[in-house]
C-alpha cells in the first residue's frame, strides 16, 4: 500500500516508536488516527504534528483503554467513520527481570496489552477491513518474538504469541484483500527501556536502534507488503539460526544469564525474592 493512500489506525501513538512512526507516515502522505490512553499526550502530539506542517484533517486522535470492551467499540466506530484501511498495533508494555521477581499483576498486564489487545482489536476491526479493496494489519513485535533472552521470559512470551497470531492470521486471510504483517525490531533507544535494560544491553553488547530507524522500517513494510521482517544485524540472522537450532543457541546467551543473575542478586549466597508492589 502506498502511504499516500493509507488511513492508519496507530495504537501506542504517544510512545517513542509510535511518535516516530506517526511523523514518518505523515511525511509520506498518510492520514492518521492516533490511539493512546492519555488525552493530554495525544492532544500535544497532534499539535506538534500539525505545527510541523501536517494538515489537521490528516491527524485525528482518540483516547482509549484497549483493555475495556466499550473503548474498543468506540475505536472501531471511529475507525469506520474515518475509513481506516491500515492498522498498526504499536501499543505495548515492557517486562524485564528474572521471572521470580516479576509481580503477578505486571505479568498479566504485559500479556494482556501485548497479545490479547491486538488480537481482540483485530477481531473487532476485521469485518469492515474485509470489505475494503485493500487493507493491512501490521503487528509491531520484537526480535524477542522469535529468540528468547534471559530476563525477558514474559515479554518474549507476549511477542512470540503475537508472531504466531500474525503468521496464522496471514495464512487464514490469504485469499482476502487483508494483508497481515509482523515487524521485529531489536532493542530501541526509548523510554520503554528501563535503566536496568540499558545496563543489560551494554554489558552484553546488545545494539540499540533509534526510534526513527524503526519507524522508517515500519513505513517500508507497509509499502512493500512483506509478510515479516526483523531488524538489525546480527539479530535478524540470529533469529533464523535460533529457530533452526534453539538448544545449541543456549550457550550464546550465557553472558546474558550471568549479567541478569549478578545484577539482580549480587550476593549469590542469598536467593532472590520477589519485589512487593504496594
């Protein structure tokens, strides 16, 4: 789909990758329906985009909590009113740390936001998308959706699930006008990463991309229609090799495991305990 013909529903619009994607799409002529939880943040982003030269008619927004059925329905109605023909699932929550340190409530929130929300929103939007001459659904995942790293068990679970959803739905809709795609960025320099993740990346030599480079890749994916794409080298090679020989690849991540345990439990004689949240 040519971006100039795209009317894009973009979730997670006020995040680092979301904002960069909104700017990149507008530069290419797309129209946007920005989605997030904060009215103030969405209004401010909309003002910034129009101040930078975008026509106000090409930038709309709606505040919605996509874990609530009534908000999903409001969004579906607004997408129909604006005739959206592309959906970019960019909303997500992070989760980093040894599994035993993660609060159960956080685990549920990550799995709900990163996996359940895009599945249910797609289901709600699909009846109308199937009536269009051309429509696209882009799932913004992660390299960790095909290659699990120590410290990211829950986050990887959510992104592995999103990849499986996109792959299966792509095949399910193969004979329709709706194309389903998945993009897997590697670590990106945004506020999404907590300081502990930044330290982990430095200690393990993990490269980070800018949100602008990820945004360009999302626009390219929308344009060329590729089924899936992983970003960065050697990460995009590593995800392929990991799929072929996952057990052999375990040894590659021993330094990641060591850093995780040393950083979260500096005294190995004392077992780690979950952190209580009040």
